[in-house]
C-alpha cells in the first residue's frame, strides 16, 4: 500500500492520479518515478523534465545523441505512453501500464538498436513503414508513394493531379514531398529540419492552382502542369537531396 508524501496538498497537481499511479504520486512526479526504477535496475538513465512546465509532473524524457524518448501518463486509465524518436523522426510508440517495461524500453532505445530489434524486445511498442524507410535511408520514395496513395483517395480535390504532375519530373521526385495545411511542399531532407526555402503549391478548385515561391510571390495557374512548371523555375540551384 503506497502512502502519499505527508506534505502533498489534497488538491495538488498529482491528485487526479492517486488511484491509478500511486507509486508515481509517492515519488512526486513521473520523472522521479522513472529515475528510481532505472536506478533499481542498474540502468544509467538520466531522466529529464519535458520542456513544457504544464507537464512537469506527468511527463518526462530521456536523450542520448540523436535518440530520444518521451513518456506521458494517461489520465483516465493506467497507461504510460512512450514515443521514441531519432533525428526528429518518430520511430516507435506504444503504451503499457508497467513502469518497469517503460524503463526497460527507454534504456534499450538509447542503446541505438535497429527499430525492429527494439520492437522484438518490447512488443508493446509499434513502428511504421516510414520509420523503417528512414532507417534504411529510403524515406523519400516511401513518402512519395504514401502521398500518391493518399491523394488518390480524394481525386476530386485537385491534389492528385498536382502530385502526379510533380512526380513526373525527376528533379522534384528526388525531393521529399510533404503536406502543410493544403500546401504540397518539397524539402531537400525527409527528416527535420524540413526546408522552407523551396516553392510550394496548393489546389484552389476548378482545376486552378496557387504556387508560392520562396520570396513570397504568388502565382495562380490554370492547370497542375502549369503549376509544376512554375515550381521548377523557382527551384534554387542547390535544390538537391541532402542526407
């Protein structure tokens, strides 16, 4: 039976978590609870607070080089939500009620395994096709395929024509495509930081398109093909893929 710290206010920041997370409440925060479990297991984890003060009691993070992971406590059920990242790419996520498994997964992730090795060791985690593609250095073709498939599900929006017109050009096909609101974007990198100095385009409806160049100029065109021509003309000379 866990006892709450004597000085804890009855309506303090952890009050709503007392029933589901008694050991976390006793420790004073998720950061403290994770650190205690890690030390008991002999793991050299340095558990940190997240950057948001509003989550200081119920969220935490670990980091080593390009690898990082975040843990968050659910409010309505006992559930620790884990997200694993590398180089700004979301590589794996999952949830478990077991704090020991969370700490084990965090320790494993910071050891820099292949993502499928991590999943095999900690089955509560899941990964994605795109995460695996990033690991292989093949994210750009996967992003194009996923974008084309998504655009094909809503062919009447004009996005499909724009995506296919762009994909037909080798120079654009070599760049990483993305979506930002209604804009189709291009980047030299598939992983963050995403480039913001390349042209972008959006469908306006009625087979019309808008292209925004890096200097802020806007062009409205009468077809996807015309929009792509303006995009190509607006690409800087160094608009080539980067690792």
